[in-house]
């Protein structure tokens, strides 16, 4: 994911559409057209209005609606993301994140 | 870049090989994607220097093709993460990683900070799941000045879609028919490969001159 994506996207939650906040945990530089471009591998996207969080996993911003995040493989991947970065993720997200946090 | 070069470049992409039937995904053939993109740029100047979205991007062929034709930025959104992983690999393969990006999400929920220039989309055909193509059109017309969208051909569908587009605040400015080869990717397809007719719609919204 590139930083410029945050200049384009707003929060996808229904009725929210607020500006998003990005916190980069891991990124690397790639060369493209002779220029160095930052590729974000892992990051946390948060919405200050509806308090949802969205992960960037393996370079892809995961911004699915709540119902598609709550179960299955996606839930497992997103929980693993919180676990992986629990030293950096804010405690209110870990404990009471929307749509979920980490299991106690 | 010439049309032939764009075709050859897009043909080197990795295509997705297994499909989710409920999503009615049919990969856009490289030759058709190239023809659509080339005409959008040469006839209308809708790609070069523009902010482009590919709704239901699958393996990313429209977004990557747009980037190759000089789009300022091209973003693909899809609800399937394995499709986006293919898009990422394709983008790296074709050297468009600085101007493309990918979002895992539901097209209907996509929210942007500001209107964009152009949408390119090969939405679900909406045969098995009624209205799936209209959900994509509604979003496209609400965010983009110009939309290029592919739909099943046929007189009845043309009348229906023209009216639907008008209800959504858009105007159909052009329809072009393509023959779309569908490989036998679903079990209910009986022939090895069959041709279907697909219409490409060019749609302007209220901001379009």
C-alpha cells in the first residue's frame, strides 16, 4: 500500500465517510521508474469518527464491512495482525476495538 | 504505447484460475481490456493523467492497463483477497507499482474524499444475482465523472440499463459491442469455451461536460 491511498479513501462504514488516520508499522522501498517508492507492508488505519480500525496486511488495505470481518479466514488474519502488533496498537483497540479486539 | 504493445503486455499477466460462482466473475480478456483502455484514452482522454478506479478489479487488468497508459493513479477494489494478491503480483511484474494500489472491500461501501475522474469496471453480470451489476453502476456514477462498464448484451438489457443509468444521474454516451470468450471455468458451463456478447457502456455523470 502507498501513503497516497489515504489521500483518496474515506472510512467505508455506512454513514461515516470520515477522514482516516494511518500508522505505519513496517514498510520497504521499491525502485520504480528509477525512483524509490515506499511500499507499506503492515499498518493500522483508524477512523477517529466511528472508532473502527482496519489493518494493512501484506501490503493490502483490508477495509471490508464488519459482517465480512467477523468470521472465517478474514477474522483469523485480522486477529493475528492485532496479536503481531499488540505492542504498538492502542489498548482501547486491543481491548474494545470495533468491530473486534483481541481475545483476553 | 501502441495498442498492440498494450495487448501483448496485458497478455503476460497472471489470470485468476478459480472463481467464486456467487460473485459471477468473468475475467476480462486482455485484448478487450486493451481495446477499451486504448479507445478511452485516444478518443476521450479519460486515462492519461487521471485518477482511475477499477471496481471489482479481479486480477487488476483494467487498473494496471490504465497505469501503463499514463494514469496518474489507478486503484483496484475487490472483495476477494486472493484476487488482490494476483493484482499485486501483476503490478510488480509489469512495473506499475508506483501508480497502482489495491483495496480489499465491498464496492457498494467504497467511500472517497473527493470525486475521481474515471471508473473502469467489468462488474458481475447480475444474472445469477439480480442487481449486482446495478450496485456497481450506482457506485461508479456517484464517484466518477466518466464510467466504462461492461454488461451482457441484448436489446432488452440496453433499454433497461439506459433507464437505470438515467435514474442514477448518468447519461450513456456510447455503447460498443465485444465478443467475450468465456472459458469453461464453472461446472455449469457445458461447452469448453463459448462466446457471449458484451456491451461496453461509456457513461457520463453530472460533472461531465
